């Protein structure tokens, strides 16, 4: 039986879909605001959502997944203050403040985000990615319903939701709120009736905006998700996911406005992943300038995206993770071990029944991926199993873990000569003068198909180089060995 921790109730519950007969499940994942590159802390929420979707599919459910792209409406403050993050991006990049320019910048960062998902082997082939800027009509419709029901009021800077009119606000399970003093955690806004009232529509004069019955402006961030999730999944739908930072404000407000407008729950299960923190337990965040992108992590620390994903899976999604290069490199060593100790070309249909049952128990128990990863190690060292059965059993686990063991192993069958030379040089005695860790000052021997990267230390922006994952790096510790695939 599948069990998930439901933030809405504050406890672990058996999963009961809205449509058990068809085994269809609606899953909405809060997507990125595409004003900058996603950092590795952001990406944890999408690895979690991927694991959840894979677990549901492993249990026989047909999942319809929606992941929104916020390309307008999220302000620099959760208190509905500051400027739109997309406008901030346009100013940062010196681009005119027009809808066309905003679409161009959003497209750039959305493409980079989706490239990161591919590197992490997050399957989005059937996932829909609706953009906020393309659903303004749906936003206006929702706001109008709230206004007609007297849940909304107008101030000089926008239309706000009156939380006093929704008594259930902040009273449920993990969404329960403590006292809030305006001026302590949110800026003072004398026109708001209550400190926690939130923007449904923000007015603008000369900046980017759309026409509405209330004046030119743009929708509030929370409105976008309520409108798009309802359009594509209906209301209620089964599961809504996001990071824990969404709990006190964004998801709280989604629930309030959606239930106030339509009189039924927005989603039955709310699931949230924890932070990846840096030194001192501080949340990794763009605004704090303390973050790493997936690409920079590769070139600076020699960590492959799938090794990072494996490291994330060694902790429960509700457990905070402290970023550690040493720990992630240990996961990378284990990843290499799985690739090299098994024959991934072996033909077998025998998945060990004992380990299959143990694996199902783990993932069905609120996505216990630490136990699932531990089972991979147990299968590897189990001498009672045949090589082919080990391979098939771990491949079975990978349907949920999504680490692409077999695919990466097959890429390693033919290693270019230049990479073999690098590997041999790396294994040479230290007295020979060869470095044991990759150096950014020199390049590997060139070959017809594998041109060495010559810009590793050029100071150029790592994140503007989109590349697929190169498995040869596992054996050379030298990013340039992957050559022109970057």
C-alpha cells in the first residue's frame, strides 16, 4: 500500500486516488520562475517530484503531470512587495522592458532548466509545462469570481485577497500558522486589511502588464498556479508538490483562493521536499549568492549530474541535506561501482523476488529512497545471486530511482582512445608528474571525434554551455576528456 506524508493533515496517510477505477492520478509540481538559472537546491524539488511520479507509475497508476513555468508575476518578496522577478532579469541583462523581451529571456532560462532535467534523467516526455504568461485570461476569471464573492478588495497598488473572509486560512495540519506581526516578517502596507492578505492582481503604469477589469497589471504568483492546475487537472486533483518554502505563503494562498472561489479542495495530498543547505545550515538561494548550478558543479567539482541525483536519493525527501562535495563524490564512486561491476548486456528476465518486495516496501513507505539505495548496495554484494540476476534486479529498482544505470553503462562500452590515454595517465605513479586530479590548465590529446575543451579556465559563463552527460568523465576525472559533447 502506498503511503505519503500529507502536509495538509500533518501525518502519513494511505494514498487513495480520486479515480481508483481508472487508476489515473493528477500531479501538479510547482515549477521554476525562469528569471535565472536553476541552482542545485532548486533541482531537489524536481528530483523528488520525478521519484514520486515514477513510484506511482511503478504501482500501476497513469500519471498526468503538470509543471508550471512562471514567466511573470512572482515578486522579489513573498509579501507582494518589490518588482517582478522577470522585470528584474530584463534590467539585469540590459534588455528593454517589453513583453517580447520578457518572452525571450524566459525562453532562455526555461531551456536551461529543461536541459538540467534531462541531465538528471527526469522524464518529462509526457509532462505539460504551461506558462503563466499564456494563462492571463484564466487568472482574470478566477479573480473575478473572488471579487463577486467579496473575497477581494482594491488598494492603490492592486487587488488583494481578504484572508479574514476565509476562516480556515492557516488552520490545517502542516499549514497551521502562528502569529504574524506586520513589520516583523513582512513590510508594512497600511492599505491591507490584514498582514497576511495577498495580491491577486498588481497594478503597473509603464512596465510590462496586461489589461484587466481593474486596470493594467499582472496576476499574483499564487493565482497563476490555482488557475493553471484547475485548467489542466480539474479541482480537486490528487497531489500537489513543491519545496517546503512554499508551505507558509505560496501553497497556503493557493488553497485559500481556490477553495474560496469554487467551494471544493484544490488538491487532496500536499507533499513538500526539504532544502539543500550550505555552511551554517543556510538555505541555498539565488538572492544569497551562495548557490551552484548543475553545470558549474560538474566543471568546478567534477561531479556528474546523476551522481548528484544519487546523493539526493540517499536522504529522505523530507530530510534537510547539507551540501558536501566529499559526500557527493562518495555517491559518484558508488555510481561508478554499479556501472562497472555488472554486465549490463546480459540477457535475463529474473528479478530477485525477495529484493523486489523489499524495494516495493521501501518506496511505498513515503518514498524511502535511502532504504531503496541501500538495497542496490545489498544486491551488488550478495554472492548468492547470479550476475545476470543482479543486473536485472537493480535495473528494476532503476525504474523508480531514475539513475539510468543501464544507459550510462552502455555508453561506456566504447571509450575513445584519447580518453583511454587520460585514464592511463591518471593511474600513473605520482612521481611521473601526472596529476591525480583533473587540471584546468591543459587539455587531453585531440582526436577526430573528441575535440578537447579549451575554455575550462577561461572565466566564461559555465551555464551558457548546454551539454549532455559524459560518462567517460567517471574514469578520467577530466572534464575536457568529454570533448565536443559539451
